[in-house]
C-alpha cells in the first residue's frame, strides 16, 4: 500500500465522476483536449474556456510522458483554490511522439498557482507517479467501469 | 512493478585527488621535502665557505619564513597554482615555461641529493656498527651511497608507475618521529654544551677557490662584506628547496582552507628553524671544525649524535635514531620529487605545452608512465654522474631553487599591479597603498635579495650554472616544440583518440558499486550540468560539514534508449563539468564524489541516485530553460515513479538554488 503524503489523498482527487474512457486511438493532443473538455464544467466559473485550453495546450508540450507510460499534463491557475483532476483510460493507448512510450492512462491536473499550494501540488504529482506503475495501468486499461477503476486505484 | 530506468554507464572520477587533509598532514608533506635538507645543507655550506656556515643556514631558515609568506599569498590567489600558473598569469607562457624548467631541475635533483645523502648516512652508521659485529667489510661510503640511491630511485620509479599515492599519513608519522629524535638531540646537545662549554662559530665566511667560481676572474668582486654575505647565502640556499611543495599541496588542504594554510606555514617555519637551523648551529658548536670538514662532511647530524657527551653505546643508539629518521625523511623526499615533478609536468600538460605522447597513461595503472620514466632515468643519470658526491649535487641543486623563488616573487609583484582589483585575503606585509594598488615594498626587498643571490650564484657555482642552463634549456625546448605541435594539432581539428584517458576516471556498470564508498552520516546530491553555473554547488560547499556529509556531484548525459552497455564515452564538455567541480571542491577544501551517468532522463538519474544513496538533500541549480518550478515538478514525478512502496519513510529536502534565492520542497 502506497503511503500518502500529508494533505494529499487520491480518493479526494479521483472519483468515478471524473474518469473517462477514451476509446479508439486518439493522438496525444486529442487525448489532452478530451480531458480538458471533461474538466471544463468544474472550473468554468473561474476560468474561461479559451484560457483553459490555451494553458493546457501550452503545458502539454512541456510535460513529458513518464517512463512508466503514465502521462500527467498539469497546469496551475491563480484563479483556483483547489485541485481538480480528470483521469483518462485509453484501452488501446497512444504512442508518445517524443519518447515512443505507449500511454494508456493520462491524468489532467489543475492546481492553484499560489505558493501555499505548491508543496501539495508537488506531493500530488509524486503520489500519482508512484501510484500509476505499468502493472496498474495495464489492469486499468482492461476495465470498463469508472467505479472499478476508482476502486482499483484507491483500494476502496 | 516499479519502473527502474537503468544507466548505460556510470563514470566515477577517482576520489583520491578529492580527499582533503589537515594542516598537520600538509605540513608533514612539505617538511618531508623541505626539512630533509637539514641532513646535508650544513656539510655542503661548510665545504664552500668554512666554519661560518651555521649562521647562514640559520639565516636561510629565517629567510624561509619570508618565502613562506610569498607562497602564502600566491597559494591564496591560485588554489591550483604552483610556480607555473603564477608565472603564466604574471608574465605569460614563455616565462612560465622557463620558470617551470628551472623548477623541474629542483624537483629532479631532490631525488638524487636525498637518496645519496640517505646512503651516506647509512654508510656512516655501518662503518660504526659492522666492526662491533666483527664484520670487517670495507664499503666505500660514496659507492654504497650510489648503490643505495639507485635502489631507492628504482623502488619509487616502480611505485610511481603503479600510481601509489603519496601518503600524508606516512609523512606525518615520519615527521613526528623525526621531531622526537630532534627534541632528544636538542636536549642532549644542551646538556653537552652545558657540560663542555662552547664557542660561537666565526661569522666571516672563508671561501675556497672552488666556491668562488668565476668570480676569481673579477678582481673587483671581492668575497667580503655584503658581497661575501650574499655569496655565502647563495651557498646555503639549497636548504630552501621544497617550498614549491606547499603550492602543490595547498589544493589538498581541508576547509577552512586559508586558516589551515596559515597554520601549515607556521608549523613549517617553526620546524625548519628548530630542526634545520638550530641543529646545524648546535652541530657547529659541538663538533670540532676539522671533523665537520672531514669525517662528518657528508653526514653532519650523525656526527652531532656521535660527538655528544655520554657513553659510546648511547651515542651509537642516538646515531642509529638519527640515521633512521634521516633515511625515512630523505627517502620520503625521493618520492616527493617523483610526485612533484610528475605533478608539475601534468600541470604544464594541462595547459597544452607538453605533447600528448608524454601524457600517455599506463594501460594497467593509469599513470603518466612516460613522465615517470623520464624523471627516473634523469635521476639515475644524475646519481651516476655525481658518483655519490653530495657537494656536487648540492651545488647544482641551488640553481633550480633560486630561480624558482625569484620567478615566484617577481610574479607576485607583477600581479599586484596586473590584478590590482582582485581582492586578496592575505598579502605579504609592508605595502603602500597608492590609488587601488598596494605597492609591495616588502616583496620588492625580497626580490632584491633573491636577484643578488641568484646573480652571485650564477657566478660562483660553475657546475650549477652550466648544468642548470643546459637542463633548463632542454626542458624549455621540449615545452616549446610540444606547444607548437599541439597548436598545429588544434588547428587541424584532429580527433584525439585517447581523450578518454586524460581524466582519472573509473567506469562502473551500475551506481550500486559506488555506494559503499559513501560512509558519512549525511548525504547531499548536487546535480550539475553547466560548468559556468555551479552557484548551488558552491553554496553547498560553503555550508556543509565535511566530516559528516557526503556530497555526490551528479552529472547526467542524456542518451536515447535505456539499454546497458552502449560503450559511450565522455565528451570534452562533460569533462569540463568535472574539471570545474574539482576546482570548486579544491577551492573550498571539501570532499566531493563526482559521478557521471548516461541516462535517458536527468531527473530519473537524480531520483535514482538520491534514493540509492539515501540522500538527505538534493540541491539543484536553476535551469534557464524551464525554471525552478518545472524542475521541482519533474523531480517530484521522477521521485514518485521510482519510489518503492516499501521504502522507509524519509523526508528529503529538494532545493533549487540560484543567486541570492532558493526554492525548497520536501520530497516524501
């Protein structure tokens, strides 16, 4: 069982409502766009659609795919006061054009761009990287139900 | 399964050069060379200008304090300095080549004069002991000295080819033993003088024709008054040999570097006054002049032991102790001459004025064996040519010593004007501030003394002048031709097939083989990439305690793929990073463990090495392309990805440091 850093829990970040299955073979950009569409309603009161898509597209170029095949596009917004995430499961996956790594799970993370939240932001990135190891990703890719995905990740 | 990106290759810079020593050990290394002249300088000076010699040896030892001051200022200015660097900075490469050629004569002759002196002391002891054992062997002392000197030189030739490092621990033991023997000698001498009374030696030197050299052809140049004093000073100055070792050893002195350098200098000065100066003086008070000139001319301190007041058996034991201490110290000086000459030549080679042929590393031992061979062969030839005549060796020796000191002092004066804006943490005293220049009145006075003594030495010591000029010219020519060849090579952009071998590197398949070498309580990982951006490393070196903290300096080169065994080599740029790291570590006198890895991701390398080594802290420099926040994010992701679920809970502080600022994050 992975020990979770103080102030960070996967169950508060990932629930069945923010898990989507991206069937087919979307490209990396398409996958990120779909995840952004999914998260937009939760932050639209604070961030405009354009600002969100522009910023995510910008960081998408900066954020590398992890060696484990897990991808965490993440962006920070000064308007936010909490963390928001959407997990995309890609049963067929896409090949990262930079590394060639096969990506079957991607999580879009939006964090507050405030000094008080930076430590937690980093803890979340670290915890996600630790959790989403290749074996788990393969198991997740085989699932069809968001609740089952959530349960496998959080152990609840 | 936890993803575990592997390194293709791990290069570890040999740590031998990056371990730092206390001021006691630094003093011992210098004294093994500098102090060893006590065993022969008195006898040589006596032969040159008679019974006045102890005044001048004592005077030279007092003058050593002044020269130690000059070296202190130059060491502080150039951590990895020495005569070559100092002269190059002050007067350019041509003069630097000339000065280092003279210095090489000093180092090269240190071996033969020390080994022959040790042989003469041993021979003198055997002359006393063998009859007591009813062994009636008559071994001519000089023949024995030559055989012994050849054996010692051969031994250290082999050892230096094998790359056995000069051991500061051994030097400290030797100097400690010598100090104990010296104290006993001084106390016993005091008792003897109290019992017998004494007469002070005359102050006026009386030169032999041989010691006057070419000055006999200049009737106006009388060896009296101040000229006579300077001539006698020149004949005694060989006792100053070994000061350059201070410049060589400074880079190894531990933090706080300048304070420890000052302590080292004080210890060397006190030891030299008491050991070389006082014992030589006491010898002249106790031993009759005719015995100094005859029986004990080549083993003065043995003579002192044998002429003390007391039973013969006790004096013989004292002689044994003196000879043992002398042999240990003198033999240590032979090794110092190999290490010093090799070090100076390597320093010169770093600057491109020695052809790569000379720098070829031994296939098995990784040492610059061709340089060691040249040093050894030259020393053996000198021993054979001298035929064990310590006076002859002493005459030649002074040439290199005098010119080295003169070049160093002149350079320090020039640097006062040339580098007038450079802040100096210590300056040789007696300065007059004029604008932004500290006019070095004290240094000018020293230079005047040195130039006078050097000029007179050139006239009085025929062999030294002829031999010295020949030797210096030969090495200067070798340096000059090498430099021209290297320049042509650089213009052709020729590939250097052996560039890999120039740095003292060890290749490992995996980081785990390095971990047992990290024995201290704490561990800090400092990733580096740009040799011009090491502010973060400097901040770590400035603040950490060397005794309880390992500092791993990690340089990762990005290569695609993650398979092992790619056989990659380090580029010149990679080596530049290592060189900058080593220089900085030397500046602060703190030990670092530089590690170079080939990796597919620098942050994975950091995380993996830090987790494997159990690092308490990771200190990064800021990246101009991504910025500190992105660096932290990538490290956090790499850290999490590589972290084993069962890993013990440990908080690791990650810091990004740049000029005047830092960002911290607690990895967990």
